[in-house]
C-alpha cells in the first residue's frame, strides 16, 4: 500500500529556519516515473504546485513562483523527502502537502512531463508568527 | 504562470448533474492531455478523481467524468450526491519551465 506520512505541525517565528518531511513507502522508489511533489495551501485558499524531486538521484525542479524561496531535498536511504526554509516569513503560514507525482522522464530533452498526483500525505501545518 | 480559471462555486440538487470548467491557455490545458482533477473536503488532503483528461482511478465512482475542448477542461458530476459536496481543483502540465499549475478551485454545494 502506497503511503506518504508527513511530519507534525510546526509553529515558528519569522526569520527562523524549518525543514519538514514526507516519508514515502509501499512502492519502488527507483522507478523514474515516480517523483515527490510539494503543494502549498494558504489559509482559505487554493492549491499551489511548488516543485518536485526524483528521490533516486535528487533531480529537483521548482515552479518559477517558488524558485529560490524553498529548498526541496530527499534521502532515498530512509525514503524521505524534505521541504525547507532558511528564513521563514509570516506569508509562509500554510498547509503543505507532499504527493507522489507520476511523470515521464524524457531522456532526450532531460525534462520530466508531469502527469498527475495519485497519493497524498496528510499535510503539515506551518504557522509563522511573532 | 497564472492559475487556471475555475468558477468559484456551482450547486445542484441531489440527482442532478453539475459541470465545472477549467480554463487555461494553449501552453497548458490546450497543449497537453495531462489534466487532472482533485476533490478536497475541509481539513483533508486532496484526492485524485480524474487523470489524463478523462481517466478515472480505481475506486472513483463512474458518475465523475472528465473532458476537454480546446483550452478548457471540464469535470462533470452526474447524479449528484450529498457526499460530493467539496472543493474541486483542476491541474494541468504546463511545459518544462512552469511544469504544473492548479486551477483556482470550485466549491460544489448540494442543495
């Protein structure tokens, strides 16, 4: 059974750093078609796709909106992906979801074509307040 | 990259059909057949309902269907049930730079 289990809620102050995690299990992690995505949902707002990582070699791609704002990483030896901030802002307050992204990696272009998000974590609520 | 445009809300009585539109551009919805739809209950994680425009994952009722015409994709719920009351989001592949983009979301209300 595919499962994505995220770390617990966090309360931080502006300027602090944070790393949240997503432990994935129940499928072959070395399948090039399975990436891990991060999705943001600000309070009362819609879903925003942030970026993806292929845990097999840590190939990472970001939405232009989130490039430079967060860092996505993974440790495949413990089946865990991460989302981190070096200096949090109040506007980072949101629920963050990880999800398994089905994709096709085009070897000729070096780019993945993204299909859909089939399994989701339960979400990690991040609250940034002074 | 702007979010795909969805109606803020749609409503219908039990047994009726409702359709949710998802309008993008030729760079996303119109350019690829990789549109997916997600259902989200308050306080819960999203759930995949439709992928590749019109494919249903195992376990999703067949009253949910998807289609696409030009730059607009649609999710239709036939035979509306009380449990279908939720938020729905579309998502489309948008090329190698933007990658993926979600819609603005639609609240479905069962009257």
